[in-house]
C-alpha cells in the first residue's frame, strides 16, 4: 500500500539523507505505533490500579468527622 504524507522542508531533507528512505520511514512508523500501543496499555493499567486504590482522607477531614460525631452524641 502506498501512503502520501506532507512533511516540513527541514524534516523531509533529513529523511531524504538516509540511504534507504522507505525502510527508514517504515521502521519509524512501526516504532511509533508500537510506542503508542505500549503507552495505551500502560495508561489502562494505571487507571485499573487507581480504581483499586481507596480514596484517601486527610487528617483534617478525619478530625472534623470525629468532632461532628462527638457533637451528635452530646445531643
């Protein structure tokens, strides 16, 4: 399959300096796709881990809750 892309002039000049332009671009695209897939997997794993972590409560929140509970007991 053929694919046409537009590149900025300086990038195109650098790419054209390679001895096998097609192989260079193919490897670069394969590497980019692999990196993107790996990043998506890592992101999904992180979201799964975060979903399993209980929400933290600050010490101030705990103190406020304790005082409210004590105030309720007094009534």
